[in-house]
């Protein structure tokens, strides 16, 4: 009973909904009292005691039946909600992991209920003459069956059948990462070129808080970029039509505008590609804040119930987490704002992205002044890996968030892969945020062919420059495969590594988010023109 109560309490806390845990506690007390009375009466040989023994021998299983029904209801509510999402919005594959785990809990509870009621059924049937002799003969088998069902039910409910054994290779890999981390911090030295180091240090101080990010996102589609469409506008669109115009007057990065010019050292660096939907980039950051590796439902909340998402983050005291994102943290007015070389257009209006009229000097890889190796000192875009090295040295908790887009294009982009490679070399903790574990699993065949040598960049020379900083490409390619697909430590297997209570917390969180989405706007079916999905994509809730 205690195990069942703990499971329902965990679901209550994570979903934020009452599922009957208090009532379960009350019924369990009644059951315990009934059991105590029955045990005491066994030792009493008075005639009246026989009547009461018979009463409590019937009452105890019935009370347990009530307990089981309440527990089943508490577990069925989140299960029904998930099934509703599956039926109405084609979420079967996205929520398959949660639905499967909930079915395991339900099977365990049903088996315990059957085991508890089996003695009552046997005793009742024994009162019928036609069954009396038969049941008396096989009563021992009935009790053995009862014990077997209880054992199997407890195994299902405890989660033992779903958990993987301790993976010692994972522990060794983690120890190796910590060794690399300590070595990198110990060996780090600032650049001998003082001007170069000053640029790196300044760049590292352009972090921004989650609170400021949510304020910006809330303004999109209203006071900022009124035509903003979450399902169509990419990060590149938002940079060109919102971030650059809003920072044009100051000529600084938009992170500096958001933080009022305050030097804000980043706690986490977000690696992302600009072709990703901007909504999904923000969802990846919020998913990291909420400590989940999937952004699909978070993206829905951003679009349909942002107040709930903000309230959850505030309740957990995480609004002041500081992130660094190149789209916000790089001074675009020192680089790309004055041209649109590819002729990129807004996907909603069809108009070319505007050209900024700030007329500020632009600095690219080879723009003087140059350092001893021929790299531009004033260019910010060639200092990302140096900035990662600097932040890793000054902050022992500094980590990387890899915001993976739906099409996994990030791993074909040169600078993105360079950042992932450098973070791995330095032993940083790397949180990889993906749309869903099912989506990763379904793309496994293509992703297993990922090779850093095949990445792309706007300029071929960038690829060669990045490859020079990766001493062993085969080792790095193996690392990518381990992060995703290792049987016991990869993202696909990460769900199985969780304890049953952690699994229930994750399930409850997803169900709570689904309820929250319903409280906002209703889900909408994606149109065939949704550029964020392929035509054979099964995830069509909202516009993710």
C-alpha cells in the first residue's frame, strides 16, 4: 500500500493535480485497523469472536478493493490524458515512452488488486455446494497463485523490470570527462595578445537571464515583429527583423540591451543553428531550465500557455539562470547587419530581410588588425572556441546546451560542430536537447552516418580551420554516437536509466504540461505547408 501511495503522490506533485493520495492514506489506515482487529480475534476462542473474524476477513479485502480502485483512478487520469493526446493529435510515437511506463504501473496495480480479492472470491465460491469440494481440494493452489500475483505486481510497480543495471562504462566515461575538465582548467592561460584576450573576456560577459528571454519572446508577435509566426520564423528571421533593429541605436549586442549594459558572465553556452525555428531554440533553453532533454511539449507551452511556463520557472526559482546565445550575444552591427548576400526573405510577408542602416564598421575573419596567426582581433565570430575555453577556466560549473533542431541540421554546420568538439575536449557537461527521444530513435540510421569531416560552412576555409582544432576526428565521431545511441548511456536509453519515481516525475511533468496546454489555446493541426516538419512526420500537435 505504501508503495502505491508513493507512486500516486509522485504523480500528484509532478502534474499539479489531485489524484487521491490523501484518500488512499485514509483507506490504508482503515485497512490496517481492520487487519489488527482480525489478527487479535484469531486468538479469541469466544463464539462472538468467530462472527467478528468472519466480518473482518471479508472487510479487509473489500477495503483493499476500494484502495485499489482509488489508486487505479489516480493512475488512469494521466494515462487517459496521454491517450487523448494520442487520439486527437497523433502523439502516439512522441508519448510512447510515457504511455508504456504508465501501462506498467497500471498492470502492477491490477495484479495486486486481483491478488487481494482472490481469497474473497475463493471463500465465497466455497459456500456454493457445487464448488465446495473442488475449491477445498485446490485451495492451496489458489493461495500460491495469490502470492505469485502479488510478487509480479510488486515487480511491475517497483520498476525493477524496467531498470537497467549499473553501467560501469558510463561511470568510467564520466570520470574521464572530469579529468579532462580539471586538466583544461589547470592548463588554461590567457592569450599572449592582450587585445585578443580582452575581446574574448568581453564576449563572455554578454549573457542574459531566462527572465529577459521570456520577456523578449512574449513581445514577439505584439510590440516586436507583429507578423511573427512560431511555426514559420527561424532564428535567422528573428535576428534580421527583431534583434538587429532593436539594437541598431546602441550598436551593441541585444544581450547588452536586455541586461541594461551590465557585464553578465554566462553560466551556459547554447550551441544552435540559425535555420532552426526560433520557437524551438527558446524551447530548448527552457527545457534545459526545467531539466528535461525533450523540447516538444515545451514548444507547445510557449505557443499556447506561456503564463503557465513562466509561473513554473518562477516557482522553481530559475528565472535568473544565465545563458549565452550567439544570436543575442554577438554584436551583429559589427558583422552581418549591413548585407543580405543570400537574398533571404520573410516566410510570412515574402519580403527581403531589411538591411541595417547603422553604417558601423564590419569585422570578419581577416579584417585588420590581425594577431600573430593572421586572425582578426576585432572580429567576434572567430572567438567562440576561445570564449568557451575562457568560461570553462573561470567557472567550474560552466556547461554547454546543444539545441538540436528537428531536422538535425546542427550536426552538419561547421561552427556548431566546432563548439561541440571544443566543449567535449574541455570536459564540459553537455546537455543535448532534442525534440523527443522517439524522434531521435527514428532518425538513428541517418545520424549514425554523422561525420565531422562532412560538415558544411558558408566558406570552405572555415571547415579546414575547424578540423585543425580536432586532433582525432574518429574519436570525436565516436563521441557523438555515444551521446545519442549508446545502449546504456545514450539519450535513447536514458529513460530506462531512471528510477521508477524519476520516471513517474517525468510522466507527471509531461501530463501537467498537456493539461496546461489545454488551459491555454487549443491544439491546432499542422498544415502541410509547415516548414518545420517533413511530410512523413507524425508529430502534428500545434505546429511543432
